[in-house]
C-alpha cells in the first residue's frame, strides 16, 4: 500500500503512517477523515455509516458532521482500499470495516443485526481451484443468519414461517 503524501500548511509534501498502517496516497488527511478512521480502527465489528456518524458526533467537540460527509469519506476510503464495504443480504444495509489484509466471515443476528465474526474461515482447508476447471475463484463471502445469545435469551426470536 502506498504511503499518503500529505501537504502541510506550507504545501510541503510528506508521508504519514497511522497506528503503524500506511494511509493510502492521494487522500487529504482531514480532521473528519481522521475521526472516521479512528472510529473504524477501534470498532470490534463492521459499522453502518449512521453508526459512524453518531460516534463522530459524540466525539466532536463543537464540530458538526453531516451524514453525507461520512458517506463521502467512506467512499473515498473504499476507492483507496482503506475500507471494505459489505452489504447485508437480508435487508441491503451497508457496513464498513478497515481493510486489514484478511477476510472475516460473520454470523448475523436477524433481530438486532449484530455481526459476530467467525474465528476461522470454513473454506480455509479446501482447495476450491481444484474443484472446478470452468471457473476461477478470486474471493468468497459467507454469512450465517440466526439469533445471537442475547436476543435468544430475551425471547426475541421470530417464529419461523412454515
């Protein structure tokens, strides 16, 4: 990943690393982008733009954020490969997470929409390329749907339709 070439107040370019990770070249390192980056860096699971917006508003000291600004920042991050965007198959909600060079699969709660990361990739032991000669696999995604422990204990499970 390229390092970001920042320009200071005197328009001098310099590189920057953020928490040991290179920030991609071509993006201006603004207060708002720093805030969104920090929120995603500290997140334990992928977040919606609205969730990022609310945390940014809470953390901002007198600075106002617009939800549209959060979306623009996330789009810029996604274009530079800094974040990964995933869309819930169930309802089309988009969530964002920092790209960390590895992929994660999730169990998704149908009630509260919490995403619980699976510890291991179920396909890790498989050699999928050998199983098909008519298709080249470049990536995969797996989501399991059900109810998290909290929703199950609270009796919030929706009855399955017959």
